[in-house]
């Protein structure tokens, strides 16, 4: 039987199951902001936490009462009542009611092994626990969902018992029964077969909740949808216990773009990448570059042949139009590159391609030569744009360095070192600026000194911030004599850009990247004021 339902709704558990991931934690404030984002994006159900398990989640539900959600419904999560007491006496169930959410979800046992060895009660006692808990909640809450924990293991071990547990939940008034692959070990065929049997037996709507321990959570979820479940539970970016939950970013994109479901509006879907990055950001985690659909590399082309082909027709090497999920096509310049990569970049930078054509060979040769020395332009597109401009127009420098000196001093063993830099530069009018600044390290001191000197000629330098600084040692075995590559990311509130420097001396490499960064800021401000730029990049991802 394969009877996909006409509609599917998304139930997000980023704030509950997602926070069970190693290294992931959200403050109450973070959680509230994520709820609002999920609501804007069009997620139907948002599970906010487990009020019985920790005070932070209780505080969240208290604060969430002030939220005015556009369409989403908030859910509180808990478990069936303790054995040996009545549901109405169970502290955790009472806390679920105090959360005052329109939806309450509780998890219960459906695998005989858990009932026997973990709870150590009889099967009929387990039925009572499920029935009593759900019936109690249903008297007070609009929508009650039963999460059938370890359902698929339970179904394999003792199908009759697992199905009976679900039947009891249905009889007690559960509005939806969510079948959970809690250990994340199932294959899509197992899921499909079990869902078919449950649908034949139980009339209540079904959901699916998959973990990703076999890297099959998305495939398992889509299989369950094909076989008739109407709710998908998961987390943004797939964060969660162990290897994580099913990644809703991939599920939503696949359901909507490949399987024809209308989960959100096309306009909302174009915020998918932004939503993904927002959650990574609040989790204080680096976004996963290779994340399907939304990652920085998801539509990045490097091989010259690929680049030539996607420019003729993007379908040659792209499974969807990246803009549908708010992503964009990128072309990387590297030693695998050809002429088409350079021309693509020129177009992206808003430079007249006809103007560039005569010098492409020269630029390509220079790029390859620099890459031989250890430069890399994949994260340093601003340096590349300056290089292209230099080849076209001769000069891109806005100042000339006359000299700098950096001093590092440590006066006592238990005192932090102090860095100071002095710098002399020549400005656009030939004026000389000589200045000094301190910093918590030599590069920071140099950055501060350069900034201070340049602000005299170019006040807009103050808008600029250094956002990230990375040093990579190239080639091993040479110890402290090895060449280093410095990548700097800067931003000015409107745009972010990356620059690169390479040298055996880390200060010199940093200087190159810093100088490029400041030059780029000045170059791009001038370009904007002239309005020469014809091809704008998306502001969020410059
Ligand atoms: Zn889970």
C-alpha cells in the first residue's frame, strides 16, 4: 500500500530534541527568537521544551505566553505518568498543563523490551499508563499527540503489542500518533512496511519522528510520508541527540520541490537558507558548508568543465534552482579553474565581460602563480576582485605603506603580553600619517594602527569590523619556518568580504590580508557611489 496523504504538516522540535545535541544550548531569549522565526517561516507546530525536566524550559513557556504567533501552535513535551499513581497526581503532567499550550505531546513505551526491562511492569499496566495519561491531558488540552517511542523496534519484536499500545492511545483520545525511530537504525523499507500495517489497523492520523544514526532519517521520513503519515517531526539543521534528528531543511525542500507538497509558500521557502543559518548562529555553531540545499557549497562549482556547462544551462550540474531555497550559485576560482571561472567572477563583480576578455589569460596565470605560493581565493573573493581590477585599471590601492613596526612585550611571567604597532602611510593627497596603537596581540595592534591612520583620510573605515581571522600553516615538516596563510573576514553592516595573505612571516601575511581588506572597503564604497555596479549579489551573502 502506498497512499500518500494530500497534506503534510511540520512539527519542529529544535528547541527540545535539538537541544539534546552535544555542544548545543539555547537561552530562553534564543528560544523565543527561534519560535518567531519558525512561525514566520510557516512551521505549523513548534515544540518549545520539556517543562517537567528543567527550570529553563518552564521559564520559556512562561515567557512564551506573551508571544503573538501568526499561525504556529506551541507544543509542550513530556512523558506518560509515573507507574503507581494517577495521572492527575503526576507532577510532570501538571507542569505540562501549566505551560498552557494548545498542543501537548507525551512520549510512551511501545517496545515490549522497554516495558519489561526498563519500566518493569506488565503489558496491561503499560496500557493503563498510556490511557490514563492521554485521557487526563485530553480533558484539558486542545490537541494531544502521542509519541510512540521505539515504535519500529517494538513492531519488529512484538507487532501485536506495539499496535495495541497505539490503539490504546487512540481510544484515550490522542489526536495523532507519532511513530518514532528513536534509535535511528531503521531502513526505509522497514518504515514503509510498518506504517502500512498501522494505517490498516488504526484510524487516528499518524506522524513520523526519525533519528539519523544510519544517515537515513530523511529517506525514512519521506518513505513514511509516501505511505500516508501526515505529520513530520524533526529539527532545523538536523541537530539532536547523538547523530541528530531528521533535518527539516532537507525534508521541507524535498517535500515541496520534489514531491509536490505545499508545506510553506514559495516566498517563505526562499527564507530556508536564512532560517538554517539563523539557528546555527544562535547555537553558536559554524554553519555546515556541505549541508544540502542551504550550505555555502551546496551550489558551488569548481571544475572548469562544470563551470562552463552551468553557465550554458544550470540544470547540467544543479538539482534545483538554488534561489528557490534562498541559496545561490557560486563559482570558485582555484587551480582547477579555467577561463570561464574568471569570466563568471567578472560578471558577478559587475565588471564588463568584454572589457575583461583580453586580459583573462594574464589574470588566470597570475591566480595560478599565487596559488602555487599558497594563496587561496575560495574564501577571499575580495582579494580576487582587487586582483581583477588591478589587471583592468592598473591601480586599486588607496594608500601606500611607508613602513610599520610591531613590538611584543612581556614584562613578568604572570602578566599578559602587550603589543604595540607604529605605522606610517601615505594618503591619496600625498599627505603622510604616522601613528601608533596597542592591541591584545601583534595583528590586533597592527589592525588598530592602520585603521587609526586611514581614518584620517577615509572616515568610513570606522564602519568596518574584523569579523574572523584564521591562520593555516601550509606544508608540514618545516616547523616555525613554514609558510602561513591568513584569511580575514571583514564587514561593514552592508556586506561581508574575505581577503588573504601568504608569507613565512605571520605578521606579513596578516598585513597583506588587512591591507586588501581596507582597500576593498574603499574600492567598493567608491564603486557604489559611482553606481557602476550593475549586477548585485544578494545582500545577505556578499
Ligand atoms: Zn527524538
